[in-house]
C-alpha cells in the first residue's frame, strides 16, 4: 500500500501548509483476563480527539484528549500535549510521522472497586496513568483538500500505570514503567482537517 501510494501519478503540494488542525482518532481496546480456568476478552472504544496548530508541512503541536474504556467497568479519561514531526513526504500525499506526547489519564470505574491489604484495611485503588513517549504515524493527504487520513500504531516510552493495565493487553512488552506497546489499543484510525 505504501509503495502504491508513493508512486501515485498526481503530486500533492504541501507548500505553505499551516493553520489550526482538528483531528479525531478512534480505536479498539482489547483486554484479556483469566481467572482459574475461565478466560474473558473485552473489546471497547478508544477515542482521541485533538486540536493543534500546524506551523508548516513538517511540524505540528497541540492538545489532546483521550478516552479509553478498559474492561468491563474501567474507564480512563485523559488530557495532554503532543507534537508531530513529518520526517518523510512522498509526492502522492503520503507522509511518515513521529509523534511525541505526554498525557495524564484519570481512572474511573462503574463498579465499587476496593482493595484489602493483609491487615484487613480497605482502601480504594488508584489506577491513574501518566504516559510520555513516541508513536509512529502514517498520514495520507487527500488531493486538493485540507484533509489527512491518519493511521497511528505502537507506543514506545514511559507508562506509569498499574501492572494489570499492561499485562491484560496482548502485545504489550514490559511490565515496568518502560514499555513497547503493540497491543490493539494502540491502533488508531482517523482524520485531520487543517483550517
């Protein structure tokens, strides 16, 4: 697909490509849990709207919001900042991008989630998540329009969250704070418009 788009006959002029950008990205969160001889998979929504400013055809920065339903009762609602660097452009309108982002995601649950320590003390669990890292992205500019179709996948970096968030996502390497996450929740597809 990349090769086919890169040799497309009509060239796209990225010229003075600056302005306010509005982006909507969507994905699917997959969580796998197993208890004794019972296993369960949950597939839920990931949404990541953004608003930013494109300084030129190479650099963009802005604010992002993130919602992830994770499992039967859990939700993560986050906000942060991002920056994009388009490091390779093809005449067909295809661009390869590296995105850096930093987010804080607050945890909430529809269930009454509590934890009991070895002394019998009950306390609520804190599952908030902080994340700083990089995500590769492919963007395709639709000819004669300000619209980019985007595909983001993978995460490399720092993820301070509970171990369960990482272990229940198939494809996440690392259980400490430094991870490479190739799970389904990192695959996001959407569109961006430059005004």
